[in-house]
C-alpha cells in the first residue's frame, strides 16, 4: 500500500458508548483491556488521537507498550482547527516526536504556538484533514508502516469515510451508560446510506472475564 496499515482500537460499553454524555466517564476497561492496548501500541510505528480525546484526558501521553523499542512510536494529534491544549502533558513527556495534523482553518497565532510545542505541524487539507494525503506523508516522510488510532469518535468517523481503516479492535465492556448524547465509536458525518457504509468481517474474538475482545478486518 502507498499508506500505513491503519488500526482503530476502542473500548465501548455494551450499548456502544465510549464515554458518558457529559464526558465525565471516559475510562471503564479492565486491566486486561489496558494490557491489550499496550500490546497494540508495541506493534505500531505511530499512535494517532484526536485533540478532543487528548484534551479530555490530561494524563495521556501516548507512550509505548511494555516492550522496549529502539524507535518508540510517533505521537500524532489530529485537529482541523488546532484546538490542542498547549499545556497538555504530552508536550512535556519524553519519548518520540509529537506531530500535529491540521487544516487551513487554523489561525496563524495558533499555528505558531503549536509549532513551538510539537516537532512538526502539517497542514493536510482546507476544511477537513485529508487523511489519504496525511497517511501518504507519514509513510514517505516518517517511515510509518503501522498506525494505531485511539479515537475519539469524530476522528474514527473521518478515517472510516476516507476508506483508510484496515482493522478495528473493539473491547465490549459489561456496562450500560445510555444517554442520547453519549459518544459512540464513530460520530461526525457518518454514512447517509447503508450501501456506502464501511464494511468489515470478523477476524477473531475472545472472552476475558466479562469482556469481549473483537477484531474486525476490512472486507
């Protein structure tokens, strides 16, 4: 492929929520789920997250898994408007370079600020991030072969609509959060018709305690 292999990893409740409606509850997976996340990070050359997800979790640094790597995975933040918390811990944490993907919507002041914090700020699109273009750039410029996306829902939706998701890892947790406004694994614009929806087939499934670990591959 002319782009990295893209995997999405998300923990969700039994009713498909990834957080409570007020975003107060954002973490509910078990130790087994956290270990699964770190294992996936060990296989990745880069870890991608949306600015909203990062801002809601001030302690997240997108660090590598338990196995030491000579070259830890790049940390990539996606934000069309550049609304990234400049005081976030990720900019002070040691490790791989932090890159930011954004668009022409970003203000000159914000662009200058983020360039002083991150290794690189790459403009990839006018109104929306062009992920096909961004992924090709990540492969060519940074040698990224495997990219792991850790959400949130709007970023996942953009990747699904761009047709670049190769694998989806879902941890189904035995919890019901409910809430009409509670986020799901894919939000944003979505697909208007069933025939246009992203299609996947079940690759594997396993149960650990009361959680289900599902892996889907692109059909």
